[in-house]
């Protein structure tokens, strides 16, 4: 069995690893670390929860330790870009643990925090900077940070970054980084557009893949329950009552619907919180901390959090709304069965979501076991309220069109999937906007919480406005 010592990592890093739960390297770490330590560009494909942060973080730290002197003021030696605040925080926290006992300085910048404080923290430079693209652009435009000394660029969760429309931001950032650099791209799935990103920003990359794209962890027990949309809330309650005290993640599609579902569960006596794009950075951090410390049993979240939560205690995942991007199903259920543990994932499928459900099965290349109800017949699906009618329904989990996909064309469209402030790094939530068109019989069996009756301006997976269009023409590696 390969050990971290056999991979040739610095003794200082090995000493820090002794104080962590990482004992033996995972397959992605075994395959990626040697190539990265040799200075190769690399494209790593692995399902979520397989240890990708250590796969790129440990060899980067090893190479930076060899430099032997601190970075220059406001200069950055290695840049790691990730699509969400939660994921940036997770990467930063892991790297901070790995660097314990060394002089390596790791900083993070995200939307929703003070620009001035982040500028002050960058004044003395950073060995490694972990950032969301929008906030980094803000700091670059202010002259608070320089990337002229950046020799390493890491694009983590590149497919999710593409879904969220950050390709424009990536182009703006790339022109500030020297062409002579080592670039690493990590992704859980491999859509065609990722190949184009790799061709643009990587030079002769080594490709490492430890599991087929779109394949969930083997120890996740999956199931689907076919149920009318208006009955989902009571069905969720019945499932949650079966495992009191065990932590569960519930995924909704919209910010407004997820918040409304959280309030409904709270009125039913559950210890529950929510995170989504309408929450401030402090609110999201506080809720995640409470969930991580088991002060909350249930967390209702949108896809913004699907790849930023690494909490071993999560035993159950409920897809309250089917995701409109099939790959997001894999990332959602990947929040359970972490580090070899077992977990359960149940999807709730209403008639209007049959298209999304079939797209998920096509991605998985196998059927999901039916644990309740029966697949909806074509006439029932055809008679279901159309997605545009559902947007003003004021119930948890608004629908989107069957098979709807976010704008993913390379170099076109505005940011997808997160609030406007996250795309620009400012963390300003969008306000709800009243809309009409309420479908009949689509409410949960409970009184509507205060502030209901409004639907979000955009679904969490939809386009978010407000990002300035970057200059066209990303820099191409020679």
C-alpha cells in the first residue's frame, strides 16, 4: 500500500498529516501527487468526497516549501479558484491544517466579507490564495493584489464553475497570471466544455481519473419516491421522523422555496437551518457551523452548497426537488457516505419532474430503485402544471422546465446558479419578487410562514444578473 511518505512529500508536511485523520492516500492522491510534484499540468477527474483537496494541496505545499523565503507584498504564489464560498472555506481550512508548523501563509477571499479587511490581509502577500472568482476580480481592480508572481493555478470543481457562468471571470483573471505556470484542473464530471477549458488553460496535461464521471459513491443506498408536489412536505416529515437525531441534508431548487421549507420544518419541531444565495456570508457560516457541531439535525440547501459541505455525520440526503442539471444529483448525494461511510439518498419526483429524473438515470446508466409510488405515465406528465405556472406558487421547491439546462456555452451568458453578489464577490443577496400564476393544489399541508406568497427572482440554478461583462478573449497557453 502506498503511503504519503512514499509519495516523496516534505517531512514537515508528513508531520502535519500525523495530526489529521488522513492516514493513507486515496486513489486520486496516489495518482495525482507525483505528477504535480514534477511540475506537470494535470486534469483530475474524481467523484466528490475522494480527497481532491489534498491531491492538489499537498504537492503545492511541498513545492512552495522549497522556495525558502516569504512572498512579496500583495503578491500571490499559488492561486486556487473555487465556485462557492463554502468550498473556498473548506479548502482554506484543510490547507491551514496541512501547513501547521511551517511558514507557508494561506489566505482566502470570498464575497460577503469586508473588502478592506481582505485587502489588509493581502498586504504582506500570500503563498496560497483561495478565492471565489468575483471577489478576486474586485481586489485585482482595486490594485489590492497582484498575480505577476503566481506560478500555480488550480481550478477546483471546474464543471460547477462552468455551470455558474464564471468562465468570463476566469478569462479576466487569467490575463493577470504569467503564461509560464503550472495549471491544475479538478472536476467531478467531464462535460464537453471542460475539454475546451483544459485546451485553453492547460499545457499538455496529464489526465488522472479514478472513477467514471457521474458515478456516485458505492456505499450510497439510493431510492426514488414518486409523489405529487403538494404532498412532498408531509412525505419528508415522515422520513425525517424515522431517524431522529441523525443528520440529513435536504436539497431544494430555489432560494425562496428552500427557505420556506426550512420554516415549515421548524414549525413542525425539527432542529433545522438553511443555506442559499439569499443568505449573508455570516448567516451561511453560522448555520454550517451549527450543522457541523450537530446543533442542527437538518440542513435545507440549494445547489450552491452541494459541493461545499464536508460533514462526515450526514447520513441522509433528500432531493426534495429534482435537480435541473443531472450532474448535480451526483454532487448532492455525495454529501453522504463520506470517507467510506454509508449513507442513504432519496429523491422525490413529481409529475413535472419526470424529465429531470430520467436524465439522472441516463447519467447514472442504471435505474434508481423505486421506494414509493410508481413512475408517472405520459398523460399524467403532460397534464402536470407547466413549470412557468409553478413559479408563483409560493410553495417549497419551485419547478423549472423539464430537462432545462443553464447557459453553458463557452464564453457566453451571465453567471449561473448563485446570487448576484456571489458572482461578483460582493455577497449581496437578491430580494424576492412577487409573481403570479399559482398552480392548484400545490401547497404543503401547513400554514404558510410569514413572508410567503413570493417566489424568487431567479431559481438557484438560473441566470443571475448584475455581473459586468469581462473583456473577451481569454489568454491562451502557448
